[in-house]
C-alpha cells in the first residue's frame, strides 16, 4: 500500500473483531514504532503490548463508558513516556509526547497497511491502568491504542459513534489552522 493510500484509509473505527493479531503483524507494529524519528534519537517511548486474556480483561475494566466498543480488542498497546527521557529545550519544548506521537502515527499507518484497525484512545482511568500494567508512577500513560481486525458489530455505539463509523469526522477548514508566512494568515491551497 502506498503511504498516501494508508493515510487516506486510516480510520479510528469502532467495529473490531476479537480475532487475534499474529506474530508477524506484531513484529511489524513494533518495527514501525522503533524506526520513528525522535529528538537526539532518544526513543522515549515505552509500549506495553497487552495480549493475555487476564491482563486484557483487567485493562478493559479501566475504559470509560463511551469506550465499551474497545472490549472486543485482542491487543491493546499502552504508550508511556516521561519528560526526562527526551529533549527538554527552551520555550517549553518537552519533546517526549511529540516523539511518542510520531512513533504511534507510524504504527497506526503500519496497522492500516496490514488491514488492521488501530484506534487511539484517551478515555480510560490512567492510574488504575498503570497499576494493572506495573507502569512506574513517574511515567505518563499517554494513550491506549486499541488494535483489532475490522469487524461488523456496531451494537452499543452512540449516535455520534455510529455517524463517525460511517464517515470520517470533518476536519477544520485548512485556513483555520494552517498559516502561510505569518500567524493567522490563512494558507490557501489552489
Ligand atoms: C489522543 C487521542 C485520544 C483519543 N481518544 C479517543 C477516545 O477516548 N475514544 C474514542 O472513541 N476515540 C478517541 N480518539 C479518536 C478520535 O476521536 C479520532 O481520531 C477523530 O475523531 C478523527 O477520526 P479518524 O481518526 O477516524 O480520522 C482519540 C484520538 C487521539 C489522537
């Protein structure tokens, strides 16, 4: 799959099946994260790949009500980092969250390329999740990535989720947050 095709195809889908992710798929997900750029090649990301039924069930107990759809997932990845493991430069440039985002972005495109769904979420209880996974308190559990094969079951989804499942949620007009030459000067694309 071309990169552009993966970019266009990637979606935060809700309908996933519980069918397991295989070793080759897992290897490629890890590869995509490992090869991401990071400030000074610091690689601040730590990712806990949760695959055992027992730990998956415990982690699913931390999901917010709106994220019940993620209970079918056969693989949840907890993305963690801490500021001291990456560049902290002038003017509040703490790069660890940025670098983790880059690694996860690559991983999500790799998942799309393999026909998998990779849906990032922030809706979970971070302290409970950290305790379940043994993540030291000084690390930020930035996001959980819900992985699975595309499924069909959309039962239990809200109206908003059903709508988003059908059609990608709208993006802001380009000129609102893409500027040309100067802050607030809208970028126009011909
Ligand atoms: C940091 C982050 C947190 C998110 N948290 C949730 C979440 O808790 N539940 C959920 O269903 N989707 C969550 N999403 C997915 C977004 O809602 C989704 O990316 C956005 O609506 C755009 O849709 P698309 O990814 O299909 O293009 C999250 C995405 C990101 C990047």
